[in-house]
């Protein structure tokens, strides 16, 4: 099983604009809702594309962070907004694909109530530890985690997030036990790991500056190939080919 690769989607509201409305669109600023706090990967992507999208459309694109429910809050706001193209969503795998299988009752149907427009980014995770963790390599960490008593704690961007499920997959594959500590987004989870509140996390490539500065230590990467950002970091698949 491959590790989850977050693919951030921009999703419009369900109904397409009718022809006479489309001819006048857009005539006012557009909202782009992001379901995570500022500083995380999707937020960075949104703030990179918003100015260019605004230039192309001739109207400002305003980024709004709406956090909650592993993305469900932002998704519901977009799904229930008027179908006029002025409210967009920068979605994630967890919202579009995972949540419908995780929550017994969703406030909206991502497949029916949102229309995907473009796939923007494909990204992997670094397994990154706080520098106080004595393990210097991925195999050393697995042995360290296996012997830890009490079990090590790991951070994630929330229950059901890609960070969470990827680490749970690693736990099962490596036969180790760790305690999950969910945060409200990848950025708070990264802050907690840097501060030493937890030992380890699956962090997006947006944490490369912290890794290069020595505030985190990357031990492995979840992609099928090594990351171009930190090519010296091995993939987990080099140790577990089926991961």
C-alpha cells in the first residue's frame, strides 16, 4: 500500500454558471476557503495561486482559513453557498476522499455537492523527529520506538488526516506502538514537534526550512522516489518495499 499523497483540489460549487451570468463573471472579489490554519501546505498553495488567479480573472481572490471537522466545516460552507462561482474551496484528500468513509454522517456530499476544477499539487511526507530523539536513521527510530516505554507520541493535522493515516500505516507495517496526538492542522502539529511536545510526525515538504535549520530531523520520505527538496533523505519504501 502506498502512503497517502495529498492532492490539493480547487473545487467550485455544484451548479455551473449559466451563459448570461458567465459573460459577466466575475464582477466582485472571490473567496477561496482553506480548511487548515495558516502556514500548512494547502494554505501556502492557496496564497501562492490566489494573486495569479486574481490577475487572470480581474478580481481579487481572498484566502480565508476555515478550520474544523478535518475540512468538513470549509467544505460545508462552500457546498451551501450560492452557486455563483464566488466561493471556492481548496480541498484535500482527507476532505474529498477520506472523510466520507470516516464520518457516519457528513454535512454534505463531496462527490455531488462540489465540482473539481483542477488538481494543483502532489506532495509526500517527511517522517520528521524532534532533534532530542536519539535516532539518527529510520531503522534506528523504528527500534527506538519499539523499545520506548511509555510509547512515543506523534503529532498529526487531525483525526483522519493524511498525517494520521500514514503514520498508522507505518505503525502497522513496522509493528510498533505510538500514541496519536491530533492538532488542528499541519502547522500546529509541526510547531508541537519542534517544541518537543511530541517526538515525531509525518510532515509535508513545507517543513523543509525547519529541517534544514535543524529544528526537525527528517528520517524518511513517503514517496515512491526521494524528494527533490531533500534528496539525501531515504524513502520508507527503501526499507518496506510495499509501503
